[in-house]
C-alpha cells in the first residue's frame, strides 16, 4: 500500500474542493499497491468522536478520521461506496466516502440513533431511535425519513432478513424482538426475550434470527417465519461471575455453522455451534467486547473492546486471537469493506 | 408518518400501531391522577377499572403511598426536594410499562395516595387493596411502613419500600409482605467503605449528629469498618444549635468553628459524616483542620442513583425522565421506578394481572430486572432487599460504583453490600417465604 495513501490524518466534515481532487488519485494508487485480501476496517470510537481506519493485512491503524459526536453504529452502503455512521449526540447519520473518508452528507435519523441496518436492496435504511421508542425508515437516495414505526422502550438491535421482507428490532427495556413487515412498516409479531436485548442477527439462509440479551445473559434463537423460540444459548465461564456475562454482538458465518457472540465485561467471544446452540470455545479478547465484524472472506473477525480501547483480531479458522490493535477511546461499532 | 393508515381496522397486522394510539390516552389519564388526589378527592379504584372498557385487556393498578412529612430545611438551597420527588419515577415507570404493555394487551394505572396522617393514608391504601390493587409502592417512614404492612397482613398485597433505608425493616422488624428497592443504610455504608478501602484510605474520623437516624448511619459505618478493614480512629458528636439556618453572613463563624472542632484527633485519612437530616454535614468539606476529604451523608456519598450517571444506557433513561419531569432524576425517583418496573416485568413475564402471581414472580429468583446499573437486579430471598450496585459520587458526578473489584462472594458480589444471608436477623421473612 502506497505510503501516501493516508496522508491526511484528520479529515473534518465539509472540506473544500482542493482536497477532494487530491483524493481522486488515491484509489488508483491503492489498486496498484494492494495485495490480495487486504480489507479496510472501520471502527467508531464513541468517546473520541472519530473513526479508526485499519488495514486488515498490516493489522494496524492507517488513519483516524474526525466524525460527528458519539459515533456508534456503522455500516457500508450496498455498493460499498459510502460509510454510514450513527452520530448519536448529533441526532443524525453521517455519510462518508468509504474510500477516502471525505464527508458526503448527513441523513436525518430521528433522535439519538444507535444502530441501523440497510435493506438488502441497498435502500431504505432502518434506524433505531433509542430515545423515542421509534424505528425511523430513511430513503438514503433522497435523504428523507419516509416512515416511523412505534416500538418498545429503547429500541436498539436491528436485523433484516436476507430476502428483505422482515425487519427485527429489539427494545432494551421492553425486552422484546419486534418483527416488522418491511412492505407495510407494521409490526406483525413480538417475541419476548431475556432482559435488555441488544442485537438481532439473521442467518444467511434466513432460517433463524439470533437475539442477544445483555442483562439476561443469553442469546435467543427465533424462527422468523413462525416466531417460535428454537432455543437459547447459555454461557458459563469458569472463574467469571454470571453477572459479567453480557452478550451483545452476534455474527454468524455465511455457511451458518458457527456463531460468534461478544460477551461484554466477560472479555470473551463465545464460539457457538449453531446445530446444538452449545458453546464450543471462549476466546479471551479485550475488555467489554461489544460489536463484531468478519472480513468478507471470513478469515478474520474484528471485535471492539470498549474499556481497553482496542480491537482484537480473531483468526476464524484456528479460533485464536492473533492481535490486539489500539484504536480510539471506547471503540463501539465495526464494519469491514471488501477493499 | 403513516399513523392514520396504521389504524385501518381491516388489516390484521395493524394492531400494534393502533394500540399505541389507545395508550396515549391512558398515559394522559394516569398523569392526572396525582393532581386530583392532592385536592383530597381520592379516586375510587372502581372508577379506574371502568374507565377503559376494552375487551381482553389486563389491567394492573399500582398504588403509590406517600407519607407527607415535615422535614427541617436542608442547609443548601439546592437540596430542597422537588414536590414530585419519587412520584415522577412512578410516572416514568408506568409509561415504560405501558409501552411494553401495548404489545401484550396489558394496561398499567398509577394511583397516587398521599397524606400527612398515617392512619388516613393506610385507610386509603387498604380501600384500594380491598378493590384488588395488590401492589403498593411506599415512600413512608419506617414506623408508618410497619403499620401499613400489619394492616395488609393476610391479603394478596406486597408493600415495596422505596423510601426508607432503615435496617430494622430488613432485620428484626422485617415483614413477610414487604420488599425494599431503597438500599439499606448497611448497603450504602458498605458501598462507600469498599471504595475507601480500595483507595487505601482506611483511617476514618467519624462525626455524627445527635438524631436517631444519624446514629443509625454511624452504626452502619462502624459495621462497614469492621467488615472491610477500615478503622474509626475517633468519633465526635456534632451538636447543631437550633435557630435560623441562614444568618446574614453566616460563614465567618463556621469558618472558625469547623477547624476547631476537627483539631486534636489521631491521624486519619477521611472524615466520615453522619448527618441524615442535612443540618451540618455540608459545613465540613474544605473547612477541616487537616486537609482531608469528607464522605458519608455529605461529600462523597453512597446512593442508589446519580442524576449524572450515563453508563449502561442510562443516558436515554435520564433523558426520558427529564422530558417527563423537567428536572434530573433523584435516588427516590429511581427507587420508585425500580419498584413499578418490577411489577411491569412480573406482568410481562407471567402474562398475568393477578396480584398473587405478580408478587410471587417479583420475589422469585427468576426476576431479572435490567435497571441501568449494568447488572441484573433481583430481591434477596432472606429479607426482600433489592440486590443492586451502589453508586458513590459527589454532587456533580458519580466517582465509582460498588461492589469494588476484589470484594468477592460465593454467590453474587452484590451480596457483599448490606446484610448477607448467614447474618440476616429476619425471621418473619423466612416464615413468610415458606408458605
């Protein structure tokens, strides 16, 4: 990777045209120099108001970019052109050019956006508004909010089925997974789960949705078609008190065989066999691990460790933690681009 | 946005959104209740029942009983309690319960009863319990709580004490029909002591007032010193000269008095003050003879809630409260919120509105309450005390949260705070639980 690639350390929003021209050249330089399977990893640092940009091959931070206040949820647009960041304290979603981290625009989000998910078609964006008991539906092309869906108290986790027909939102104080028909934006069913549900993650084949409960200490697996609970993943770690086991982030491998669950202040990621809902192994990572993201080839898994200010890198095949990389303060969300 | 469309009755899937419209009405009705009652017109519970005749809806009525007490004014103008102290917490929890309830066809109503006369207050509560409201959240003195508990004996009713820290309600005078969301003095003192010991500030000078409550808190501190390895190097009693709490000028004499009062003591790390009536403790910070921090009922203080806590998702909770009450959330608001949310959680999980079922769930170890403290909360099986972390902070910010790292327990580290099962002197509770 060319050393000039990330020449500018801090990139504030809304810069002049001069810098934009300079950046036009960068993707070309990158293409020439990049070895295969090097990806870009974006980590939001909740306390620093920055995004750390990491290189998945060098396993180091290549750039730190100033963003809006209290960045948390982070995703990429379907074409990977845009990086979308929930700026919770600015009450909006900020859009950056994923290649050069130039600020593009701001999307309305409703108050206090925390987590969001894109429809598999690439539009619209569904945002959980934790302060308002709402899910806001935003058309990312026009930048307009098109619907608001009233849900339970403190909506947080957002998952959408691979066919795009079903949206699942979790509400932290109501303790439910709300199943929403994306055609009508209406709730069709509510499934009670354990306390403080944080994340909803669909299996790639759409057959299951996994919902983590932070205070309940479990992950509930639900059949999205019947809304029946198929099973519950429970965790026990020798020497770690049950109170400290607080599942948040969940990622399931594309083949559907393994799930990875971040266990918060237990400082571990659980590797779960999806056939039995049993934990195969616990991997020791940094402190208060919350969110997770695979590289596109699923060889690596990145974890955000809130209180130790780092990300851990897990070798998915060997189930080993291979590196920890210092990022900003209170790293929260993570996403990986296929370039 | 799309709200009108969502209430079209022809669509089966639109029920969720229609519920929200219906409940907005309910929430407004609930908020009116305290005002009506303040004018001395207690609402008959039967009328509440009749108010919303919707089929298939479970209604859960929660009574909040407030004993209006005369308290001497605090030293600081900032410390006068707001009129809706505690009640605002009940209103927020009722709103939260109703937001969840709309998905389960459960409606929660809050019925606030308040009086300066304990017999009148108890009579009003009894009336409501006879009409089927089995859950009573109380902000009352220890003496009044015991009378209320005895009046409700044998009924399907539970008193949830949100206002009294008195340890005897959890010990010798514990009652089988009472649980406590307010932390006991022992829990508060233990929370503070763990932090001081963690800091290696182990030598304490204890200054207490002459009131019974001051002595009770001082006793909790002595107990905590013994448990966690603190040492009280000396105890002094501070006598408050009654009179006007403010004189024009005032500071000149205090500036002389406090240094003199704290002179000639064995060397110590922290001055602990036991002044529950808020009559003199605030005089000590920055005025002691030796430069020492002040902790206890003033200075660095243990508490169930801090208005500036932002960890564990508390920010949204604080925002919600501020929008509703137009002020920061106080510990009493939090204790009441937890009490009313315990009922809501029990209703959600049992899918019942029957007091007996709700009470059984609240007391069971299955209760798993998420309450913005980063841990699941539940009620102790031996004395009904809510197991919860204790925040330790100054007026502006939380400084730490106990239990502190390193204080271990074979079941739950939260049980290092307060009276643990083997030490418990609560007999009635055990008998009650055996039923």
